[in-house]
C-alpha cells in the first residue's frame, strides 16, 4: 500500500510536470463557457446532455492523457526503471487509472456543477464517470502499446474514438438500443443518466454489472498488452 501511495504521488507530479493540470483547467473553462451559451431550457434537462458530454470529454482527460503518459514514460526511460522495480503490471495500470480518474472527476464535476447546477445524484455521477475513465485508461494502454510516438498513434486513435462515441446513437434512439447493448461504454451512460433522472431498476442492474464486467475485461486486455508489447519494447 505504501508503494502504491508513493507511486500515486509520483504520478501526480508527473502529470503536473507535463502540464496536464493546466491543459485540463483550460479545457474545463472552455467547456463551461460553451455549455453556458446553450439555451436555459436545454440546460434544464441534464440527462440529455451530461452523459454525452462526460463520455466525450473523457476521451481527452482519460484516453489521450493515458496514452501520452505511456509514450512519454517509455521515451524517457521511466518505464525501463519501473520494470525492474517491485511494481507489478496491475499496480501500474491501477495507478494510471486512479490518478486520471481523480483528475477527471474534479474536472467534470466542476463543469457539470457550474453549467447544470448542484441538484444531481452525485453518487451515480461519480460511479459513471469513474467507470468510463477506467475503461478509457485501460483501452489507451492497450491500443497505444505498438506505437513509439504520438504521431503514429493519432491516426488509428480516431477509429477508437469513433468506436467510443458510437453508443450515443443507441442512447439517443437514433438506432435501436439492442444494437449497442453489448458496447463496453453503454452501461456507463445509464449510470450517468441516473445522476439526473429516474432510471428503471433493470437498467441500473445492467449498468452496474456491465460496467464492472467491462472494466475487468479491459484491465485484462491492458495487462496482456503491457506485458507482451510495452514491457519488452521498453527494456
């Protein structure tokens, strides 16, 4: 536990050094201004906007930030040092996920609170945001594994971002819900919806169990890619 806490503090210093906090603050300020420009009647229905906003915003704070951290650590030799330390692959993944989740929760809670007001079920908001963040971080580690730099990762990442955004089609009934009920991010959308309005119990059960299941699957995927691709290329 002491090792994990020390690594979380190191992770926080690393994110500050790479200006992640400054970038997050700037992005948050821009989002607040843009969302406050929406008509009051639109902002009066946070369930229609908050899930889509959080899912989209976390593509920066969680997915791209996690990928950038892996590439920076590998390029600067940090990963090579970590691989000879007692830190396990799972601990590395969880430290990344926990640190970025903390950053994402603060950012998104501030934006949503300033734009939509404080009258939300914040417990569901935290659970939904955290589930999305964990999935994004694990997916980032897995997908960035074969890339040596951010330039080679950007083009294929567009396909992943498109895949991540796709369940909004089901959430907004553009296509039948069953077409995306299997999608890893769909359960988290219902957790975020529950922060703003009543969600049927069967959907909440699906949301909780689905989020837990997909987080486990994503972690296993990320661990395998880390040990089989990232670690050998970093030594």
